[in-house]
C-alpha cells in the first residue's frame, strides 16, 4: 500500500510540474527576448570534426565534377592522419556524388590544404558538406 502512495505522489508531482511549465509565469507584455547566451548559433563541433573546414565548393570546368577545398588543422597533441568524407548535393538537397580528402603525419597545430572531388558530373549550384572525419595518431 505504501508503494502505491509513493507512486501516486510522484505522478502528481510530475503532473503539477508539467502544468507549471505549460502555463509559465511572468508578465504578458509581449514576446520576451532571449538572454544573450541563447543566440541562434550553429552547434559547437568537437573532436576531429572541429579540425576540418571546407574553404571552397565549386564545379570543375571539364569534367564538371564537384570539388571541395578542405582545410585540416591538427588540434590534437600528436602527429595525426586524417580521412575526411565529403558529399556534394544539388539545389534540391539531393546527393550528386561523394569524395574524400586525406593527409598523413600532420604535426600538431599544423595545417594541410587538400581537395575532395566527386566522380559524377554536376550542374547548377552545388553544396559541399563534411559527412565524417577520421583522425588517428601517426606511427
């Protein structure tokens, strides 16, 4: 019986908390402005993905393959190898092709500029996106 009383109290507490969140509080003088720390920014990226940036996305003249210039900065403490997967999408958001960029034995705090190239022809506006980054210590 005691267990049912505890369970009922927990359910009541959850229900009251949910109601309080829905109703809210404060005045109704119009929309409130968010605190400065809640600005609309891209989510922070960490790990190997934070080491990679696409600096240019374009289509070659002939053949009309999409390309991405990729800047890799080794933010780890060891010489590292990188493999960067890139996808190329058209204006509708549909994948046209994929490519990769790689560099080996990149020293800490050093930068490598590499190119990823797709293997299917593209036309119109192309967007380049990093889909995966693998970083591992060089031997």
